[in-house]
C-alpha cells in the first residue's frame, strides 16, 4: 500500500497523529530529500513518544528522478508499507507525488492520502479575499514570453489566484504586477507557520515599499480576483511598446483587462 503523508511547512506542532503513525509503520520511506525526512523523524523522536520500525529504508524520490523511478516500479513493491513525503507540506502540490498515485490507480494498488499542512490553503484563507473560488498556479516561469503569459492568466482569470515565489524574484513579480494592475489588491504570506511568519496586504507598490528590499524567506502570493477574464495573452507592456496614441493604447488595454477606458487613459498619462 502507498500513503502520501503531508509534513509540517514550518511549525513541527502541525504534524498529525495519523501522519506520525504512518511514518512509524512505514517499511520504506520515499523522500524528496532523505536528509530532511531523517531530520524530521529525529525531531519527532526527541519531542514525542515516537519510534520507527527497525531497518526502515529511505529512498530518494524527487522531481529529477521521479519519472525513471516510476517506470522501473513493479506492483509487488507496494506489498510493503510505502510512504511518500516531500520536504514540507502536501506531496503532489508543487512537489512529486502525483506520479505515484497515477501508478497505483493504473495498477489497482491500494493507496491513501492523509490531510495536513498546506501553504496554498493556509495563505488563501489568511488573505481575507471574499471570492472563495481560487486557482493555484505554483511558480511562474522564470522569464520570457511564457512568464508574461502566465502572469496575464494569473491576473485576469476571474478567480482568487495563488502563486509561489522565490525571494530573489519577489521584487520582480511585484514590479510586474504594479505595471499591469497597479490598483489590484494582493496578499503576501512570509514563512507560514514559522517563527518569523508575517502577512502583507495592499497593492504591489505598497507592499514593495513596506518590504524595502527585505525579501528573505518563503513566499506565497495571493492575488484578489479580477472582474473580467482576459481574452488575450497580450499584456499591457506589449501595448505600451507599440507606437500608438495614448487613447488607442488605453482602448486596447481596457479590452485586455476590463479596466474602464477613461481611467486607463488617465493612468497612462500619469505614467509620463
């Protein structure tokens, strides 16, 4: 049998009794990083009445070897108690895990998914945005057209949208959002459940000023739902790059974003 077991995203106290039982009874632990998992088990042993099986085996299973590992699997492997854990949070959410579930489904192997800590839902609820339908985008592409298209989809899909972002690209993301949607409300959660957890509400420019270049930590970005869905992958930046009168640019941008044309025109004038 396979079990996917979520682990704390920061605060060790978020481990569940079911997760501890599954970890203690596992014959084999598939780990995104065996070092991280062994450290977790050691902490659980020190703080709680926690013991694992003797001769418990640890196998590394991460995004770089997941496909090859699954291709070489035999159904008999799951006659043992197999547990998969990512470094933190819910396996299969921006982490490996879904491939194993698919393998079990295709081969009629029993599996179970334990509920637990998850940065996406934690940040979604903490944002306070009223639109309860949401989309999770994970990490945007680092650069190029694919990043621009991804950001457009994140901004103009009509739903509260959640992103992950690395500390060294956070300022870039805030700048991109400010250029596209300067009045859009966003929410940033830093180091969720950890000692230095912090929340930031406001526009991208307001939050950027508050942070003042202090981008260290793990970040979840929640974007308030737009009123309109984008019908084009063309961005405001693409329109502004065209040699067109401001009124024409404003009309094109309003078609993309749903923004009021007059308000958009005035905003473009203020950019100068």
